[in-house]
């Protein structure tokens, strides 16, 4: 039987550590990725990339809180990359005039409230994509239920700075959202 000191210095098998982290953090990160992307399949694809990066990252042997913050940061970054790629793809489709036909096929037979909700979600994502990265990430994390301490760990800022950053982010979001709606009216 190992003593307490021996247990503290026992080397953890990387595969076991990875599996444990995957089981514990996958559901949480799936919710975060879904908030960013709005599409479950894209969120799952993003998480595959996140955990592939974790498998090769030295952070795997760090304490759980550090790994959790690292995972959230990578998830947000990869989600933002996917949003940018999605936006570029949509712009290319709009340039050649194919977007309207694709949307008409997708929305065939859907209730009006579903279309309105999708439009509102698209508006919110559009505004989020135009916020400074730290503000966007702060909003997403906090409104996904993360504590100030968790948000601070992910963003690499002091806990006391989270409230200020959040207030600025909410104000900037509100201004952009209202301007966007005025422009569309």
C-alpha cells in the first residue's frame, strides 16, 4: 500500500488523465461551444479539435483548474475561428447569389416563430462577432453560467476586473445591437 507522500508523487498515466478530463469537461464545453456556434454538430466538431489539442499539450499534467481554463480558452478560440470561417463562406455564397436559394430550402415548412428565433440568434452572433475578443469571451462565459473566478482564469485577468470588463461588454453589445436593428429597419 502506498503512503500519502508516495501517492502525491505518483505519476498519472496520461491516457487515464485524458479520459478523466474528457468525461468531466466534455458536457460543460459542449454547452459553451454551442453558445458560440449555435449548432450542435459544429460544437461537437470543435470539441474534437479541443481534445485533440489537449492530448498533445503539456497542460495535461497541470492542476485541474488550469486545465479547465485552458480547455475553455481553446474552445472559445476554435469556436471563434469557425464563426469567422462560416462568415467568410456565407459572404462567398452571397456574392454568387446562392444564399437565398439555400435558405429557402432549409426553411421550407418551418413555423414562423422558428424563423424569427433563428434570425434573432443570427443577429446576436453577428453582434458578438464584432465585439473585441475579450469582451465577447467575457460575455459568453459569464452568460453561460461561469463564475467571475472561472472567467478570470480563462481570460487571464484579475477577478476584480471581470465586472468592469463585463459591464463594458454588455454596453458595447447593447449599442451594436441597437445600431444593427436601426440599420435594418
